[in-house]
C-alpha cells in the first residue's frame, strides 16, 4: 500500500500508550507503516499492518480515508 500521499494521524490513545512505549515519533511511525510486511483489510475502511522492530512483531490498527487522504491510527499491539 502506498501511503506517501496520505497524512498519518495517530489517536490520543495510540500516542499516550504505544508511541510512548515504542519511542516512536511521526517520522518513525510513517516509516514503519511503509515497511510493513503484511497489511490486511479487515473492514470497509479498517486495516491491520504488521511490522517487525527490535525482534518483536508490532501491529497497527488504522482507518484509511480515501477522500481526505488520511490514515488514522486507532491502536497498536505487540507480540513475540
């Protein structure tokens, strides 16, 4: 998925929990989404992106708005 034309906007929950825990900033977040090894469409507008960092898998759950050219990141998760 090409997200270069989209504005990436994280939710307040994502900023205060996952971005703080993973020490991500806006640039690192965009880079992680661009380099995701798997992106699944799980609803009409909802997606899940999987990426690996520091030996762990990280999942981003986000909405993609075609009209506003925006990606809104709802939450994240971390695995082994």
